[in-house]
C-alpha cells in the first residue's frame, strides 16, 4: 500500500492511493524515418527508448511496440525489449526467439503490433526500456519503409 503524497514535481502523480488494475501513467516515444537492419546480432533501434518511473514497487508495466516492415527475400526477424534500472540491472523483458514468427514474402509490407510484454520491475526508480532487432541470415529488414512512426509505449498498471 502506498500512503502519503509524492509531489508531481518529484515524479509523483499527486495521488494519495492507488486502485489495483488502474492505469497510473502512460509514456510513449515515436521514431520517424526509415531504418534498415541486416545483422543477426541484436542491435538497438536508435531512438526506440523510453523512461518511466513507477509510482509503486508493486506496479506492472505493459509494453507495446508498433511499426511497419518488409524483408528482403522470405526471411524473418526477432526482437527484444530490454529494461535497465541501473548499470547493474539490465533485464530482457520480452524475446522473440524464433525468426519465423515474423516472416514476410519478399517485398510485401506488413504491420507489426506487439503488446504482450508485461514487466514487474519491483522498483520505484526510473526504468529505461529499449527495443533491439536482429534479422535472419544477415538479410535486411526495412522498418517504416513508407514513412510513418515506430511507437514504443509503456503503461503503468497499479497492482
């Protein structure tokens, strides 16, 4: 249970209590422009990073990622969402281990919507989330090929 009020100037919401399951805050970042990845090594998606400071250590953070893509050839890609709280606390929150999960036919444009990752950071310190991408067999994945924005969103849910 949270008691007292953390002033909004210090990162608080100004609330004196939180209801279980209530959305406490939402943070979103967007990245514009076309990007291409062609490495089997996970690579940071530049700009696809956001910071959120949970109001309580019991909160859950729901993560969502949305972008459009196409692949060279009939190959796939994999993503990771990583949380960092401090230099000694880096955790993989979500990991797509099979490239075949996200495949396309050569040159076809697809939308990617990922909203199944829920994190329990167990901290009220600032959490940084970032997106990493790897392609299969060093083939190229084209993100946002027709413009638009990649969206990375974190929603804090009171637990």
